[in-house]
C-alpha cells in the first residue's frame, strides 16, 4: 500500500462514518503535508486523524525515500509499519552525516554543539525488555533537541557523542538531567 491509497481509504472511512475533518468531536485532527512532504518543499495539506497521519508519514517516507516522520508516530504503529518507522528514524541521522564531506561536517558541528541542544533518552525506541539502567552495555537511543526546534534521533550514546562532538561520558552526564535542568543550565553558561 502506498500513501495515496492509504489517504483515499482514510477519507472514505471519514465519509462512511460521517466524520467532518477538523471536528474535535471526531478525534484529534492534524494538518498533514500531502502529497509531498514539507521537508522536500510540499505546501499542500489535508486534515487527517492523528493515528492516520502517523501511518501516512511512514508511507510517505517510503515513497520519497526520505525521512518524513519525527518520532511521535511510533506510538500509533505496530508490526511492519513500526519497523519501517524505526528504520527511517535510525537511518536519517547516520545517512545524512555520512554523506557530508569533512568541511561540511565541521560547519555542521559548529551549529550542533552541546551548548545548543538538550538530550533525552528516546525510551519509545528501546526494545521491550530493555529499559534505562537494566543493561549498561545495551545501546541507549538518544533524542537531540535543538533550540531552533530541530530534533535528531540517534541509536546510541556513541552516535550522539559523534554528532554533538563531545565525549560519551558528557552525553551520559547530560542524560541524567531533565530537559528543564539542561535548559536552565545552558542559559547560565
């Protein structure tokens, strides 16, 4: 199934059940960039229920072979769609970083310094039997939040340290603080 077939099915479902796109009584509606993703210049939007927007974003990522999801979608996915979403969440940072030449990496790292970001454990990406602290050697996925609103998902502390250009122990210490504490400390520096 592609995103177009899925969207047609969602719209048919809304019509059959007398849902009015945007009506809060029918659920949580979101503006969905369709048919082209916003990240690739798409400006057209349609209203989809949040759970349908999640699936559409994963299918759109597959169609365009470009990450069109942010991470919240995994709460609404299962099976193959969840695996596809995880693929896009993990490949995005690594692939884009590996495609940069050394000067581009240096320029990007200047803007991606640890002082400009906050770090959080991406708990939703941990395998079911693994949780923070249960297996110290297991990779811990990290979400890097930048002040400009950008977010990057990394599969491990090691990968996060490479992207932010600080030691793994610095990343681990930062993860011990809440986002609120990190925000307040970064403004005090």
